[in-house]
C-alpha cells in the first residue's frame, strides 16, 4: 500500500468515526458508508497531487 493510500485510509477511518459519533452514520451501516468515504478521500488526494497545467497557478 502506497503512502497516499495509507493516508486516505486513516482519514476515511477518522471521518467515518466522527460520522458515527455525530450519529450521521450508524455502526450498522459502516460497511456501506466507509468505502464511499474512502473513494472520495482518495480522489481528493489524487487531485491535490496532480501536476498543475502549464500556465495555470
């Protein structure tokens, strides 16, 4: 597992735990919610690491 995947896993775990704490997500549907949160976090990390286009800042 690469560094970005490990970071995404940790962030997704923390976010999902926070959702459970705030009762936005129940422990019963953790298996449904966690993969979606992980995908969103991975995509955000990839977009953040993408090289900038020439001429744009």
